[in-house]
C-alpha cells in the first residue's frame, strides 16, 4: 500500500492515508495515454462540417445552351462545380468522429496517469474542502498554499461551491470524481483530491 500525507487547507499535515499501489503507484504505460487521449479528442469533434453541392445551391435550373453544334463543351447547369457560384464537388459531409476504447484500457490508462502524477509528487490529498459559498479568491489562496496553482481539483459533483470557486481560475479546473479522465489529469500540473475522493478512485480502479 502507498502512503500519502493528508493536509488541511492551510497545508498542515493532519494524518496519512493508505491507497493501493496498483492504482496510485503502478507502472506508467505512456502508450495507453496516446490511445485514450486520441479517442477523447476524436469524440470531442463536432463533425458538423459541410458544403453545398450542386443540389443545394440556388439557380441553375435552365440548361445554359443547347447540347450540340455550339462549338462549346456541353453543359447541363450553371450550378455544376466548374461554374462560378456552382456547388462544391466531393466536399466534406457531416460525420461522427467518435470511437471508444475498451473499458479495461481506459481504467489501465487512468491508473497510469495517477501513477505518473504520484511519481512526480504532484498528488495532493486534503482532508476536506467544502466552502460555504463560491469564493474564487479563497480557492486561489488554498491552491497557492498547497503548491498546486495549475491543478485539477477532484471531488463529488454535489460540491458545487468548490466547483464554482475553482472554475474561473487560470490553469485550474474542477472535475467530478465520476468524470475524471486521463486527458484532464495530463493537462494539469498537479492533482488535488479529497480523502474520500481518493478512496472512491481506489475502489473504482482496483
């Protein structure tokens, strides 16, 4: 079991917590990061790109000139792609870019990301962080004391006061424990967890 120090919001040590090595201190497999992050970024693409083909542009109902004996190439419509104002030929169409990776791969990648942050000493565990009201300035001071200004703060989704306190900070973000993912962990310099959140991650990823 890996031991982590638990702090209060003043960064005073208030205890220790033991967490499974397999989740927080295992082997780092960077190839899994590539697979999972690529899938997430692909799924984030809207895929709404489109152009107007000849059936969608207006006009062009009349044949420009007769078929034969004009000395010019035959044309059926002034809205064909070779005409100015014509439709685009073989342009992009709306499509879904998303794809999924196996659940075991996602879990293994998440364990690797946690292990990577642990190796760098970038996981900070606080006993509890439940502000009575959203206070961005107060959240910034707490993160500064914890040495984790550009951090991903993870707690229960119900902790909306904390979420609203952190979301406007430059470089920091809040994420519900149910939505924690490899991309957001790697995209922040540090990871701030509450003790209860750390235990939930241990149970989920063991």
